[in-house]
């Protein structure tokens, strides 16, 4: 009897983002990539023939016998445990008779097994320290080694950090292929220059992948009980499904990087792009799961470029061409901000965008890309829904933010096009050859919090109401429409936003 092996690297985000040092983050990311995509072939080149797919954090293999499946698990586990301290891998076996059983159901069973195993976390406890050792500042584990940072300061590090640093010096073939120049940035502070020392942590996640997979499953019927042939066809289609998603998301990342490169003249005053310091760092590129770090000024626009390009890809499933969409969360934080918290914020923003789509199109198959972002305000912390409830409501109960914004949905006025329109009004609009003073914009940001009536009085008394016209699809006056403010997002972001020009 044959067997399926489903496995994944657990707690990837915690492993990668536990440090604020780019070397360690990059090294951890390369390690994860190596484990998922390279180690099986290093252990045994024939394992490539057993691979069904890898991507999005999990890998699925198929073996002719359970004995071979167990040998695979043993070999991979030993390799990971020996070479990469701190990495946690979960593996399950699902026995499978291709002549008598439906492989779709067996794969589902494997995922259920994996979820149960992760929830139990058997044998996960252990004494990490006896309290008398020096501790690694990144992991809190006993320090076995020392190293010197870029400022010459001596650090005590654990085995886990030592391995991450060593791997950070390696070239990542995948990452190198995605960037128009070799990645030369060694510290997050090199992403920016000048007094706007902000970085953007961007997390992007594909929409409705579960629904798309279910549509794929529905193509394959076992009506004639020809299990073996249908199983083979399904596994082949599943591999293509996985490969197509990886191709679309990696191509979108590459396109985004090329657009940043093309705008290098406009970015020269904010970044070190002319000094061979390309302001883009891929962190996680795993199927439809994308995380990268960039300069704070282009975090929002970079995500917009990614999402627009992604939507140009279509997948043929069950006779229907389905466009790919995703949601993006952009956390714009100071360069010294704790990296893991910035990632959690980006992930929360991405999740909030997905919730908005579900709320607006409940019980339908409608699918669009959305973007949400937040600019770190120092002492404002917590889930984004709480932050918006506590700090993004006017005294008369209106929402100050339009976010999350639709990228490719003209039905909703809360779209990215209107954000760009608002940004152009407050930064470029001239009346009698005069632009609105930035001091008045800063003051307006505080006035908007008081509500629509106070805003109307401020705009009229300062004779600047003409600088804040309606949008084509939003007929409100004095910066508000329905229960939302049309201009707060653009005013808040104006010091940390630069529009990247499209080709042509």
C-alpha cells in the first residue's frame, strides 16, 4: 500500500521575525526556503519524483510504500534537527491505495491529521536554561558563540542565531531571481535616508484559495470507479494548480521590483537606490504567502503594484477562467520598531481587508483585491479593529478612514483610485496659482476628528473648501460622505507616501 506524506515547517513567522537584525531574518528565511525546496533533493535526488507540490508552507509527497514514506520522514527530520536548531517540522503519513481510494479524500485526511498534531504539540516542553549561562539576546536561549555587529559591538548568540547568520551570507537563487539587482542591504536602516527613517512591512495573502481548490476537486468524478486513472489526473492537476499560483505571485513580486527600479530617479532623495542599496527585501515568498520589507515611502504603492499585476493572471478551473486576487496589509513603522510586532500588524491589516470583502459580499463568489495600511503612532498599539474604533472615529460618530481600499472594484467608492485622487488634490491642486498650505492640512487633520460640522466651519472660514472637492462617485461635501471621511487617509499618509509612476 502506498502512502502520502504531508509536512510543513511550523511557526515560520516566529522563527524568521524573532530578531530585529536583517542578517538573522534573511538567514532564517533562506533556511526555510532550503528546507522546503532543497533539502529533500540533497538527502536523496530521487525524492523529486515523489513530490506532488510544495508551497504556501506545506509540502505533499507520495510514495509506493509506507516503509519508503517512513524512511523519508526519518531522513528529512534528522537532517533538519542536525543542521538547523530552532526549526520545528511537523510530518504525517496517510496510507493510500490508489486503486481503491479517492486521493482527494486522503489528502484532506492528511491535513486533518497535521492540524491535530500541531494542536497537541507533543513533547514540546523542555528546560532551555539552568539560569547560569549568558543568554542570546535574540532567542533567549543559552549563548554558545560570540559575534560582532556592524558597529563593532560584541554579542553573545545561540546556535540558532549562528546558523541564521551563516546562511544569510548565502545567495538565495529564488530571491536573486526576483530582484533586478543583487540584494546589497545589510541593515533595515539602509532602506531609507534622510529624516524619514520609516520602513514598511508588507504581508500579502491570496484570496479564496480554498474555494478555488474545491472547484478543482469538483472537476474530478469517480463515476466509473476508475480510481487509479482519476487519482493520477487529479494529482497532476493539483501540481499544476500549485505551480500556477507560485508563478503568478512570484511574477507579481518581480514586476513590482522592476517598477521600483524604474522609478529610481524619483526615489533617490528618500532611498539609497542610486548607491546600489535596492530598497526591497523579500522575506517570505511561499506560494500565495508573501512578506517583504521596503522603504516606508513606497510601502503602500508597492503593494498596489503587486495586486494589480496579480489580477492579470487567470486560472482555468472547471471550464472557467478565474482571476487571481489577494489582500495586502502594510505596516509603516520606524526602522527600529520591533520587527515581529510590525509583521503581526501587517498580518492583522491583511486579515482586516479580507473581512471587509466578506462583509461587503457575504454569501457570494465576488472576489476583489484590497489594501489596508497603518502608520505607527508610537503609543497606539493593539488589534487594528480596536485602534480604528478608539482613534479613527470623529466626535459625531463618523469613520475617519476609507481603508481598507479596493484595488480593482469600481462599484465601491472606497477604492484606491479615490485615495490617489484625494492625494493629488491636497498635494498638487492649485487655485489662483496657490496650493493649500501644509500647516492648514496638519490643522485640518485634527479638525476632522471633531466631525463634519466643525470641518465645514474650518474649511469655509479659511476659504479652502474648493481644495477638497467631491469624488465622482461620492457626492458628500466638506470631506465627508455617508459615514466616512474622504480625505483623512491621504492627509495622514502625505508625509510617508510617494506615487510610483506607471510605465508610459
